[in-house]
């Protein structure tokens, strides 16, 4: 089992920056994929950024060039650095992890709300 806890959400003005953190605990040695999704009110959840254990990073086109995902293995933490924020970035941001064992189990944090005002 893996537990994911996001932090860092809040209110920011358009054009501003914000950094999110996701702290992982539990049996995390098997995680091979981790990153972030987001879901705006009334909309479907969408990919933001993913990073593999091999170091491959994928970004959604909508955030490419503005967001950066990174990991600190010593702290078992994944980060999402967001800049040039737009009102359409307003959403609940969810940390995500996938295990390479146990049938490819996936894990989600409870989410942290990011609100971008215009």
C-alpha cells in the first residue's frame, strides 16, 4: 500500500507561480511512475505531468513550458512547480503513483485545490 499526501495548493493571481508537493509513504519501493493529474469543477480529470523511474517525463500540452515535475528520492516527494498560471489552471490537483508489482496498482492523493484568479 502507498499513501500520497499533496500540499501547497492555494489562491494565486494569474501570471503567478505556485509549487505543489506530494509526500509518499508506505511500500513505495515498487513505484515506477508518478506525477500529477488535475480536475476542474464539472470537468474530467486530466493528465498534468508524469515521470517514470527511468527519468522520462511527460507533460500535457496545456502546461508544457510552464510546469515542471521533479522528484526528491531521499524525501520520497514529488513536486510540481507551476508558473505563468492562468485561470483555466484552476483545479484540484491530485498526486498519482503506479506500482510495477501487485497488478500495477495505482494510488491517488486526496487532492489540493489551486485557484487562479484573474
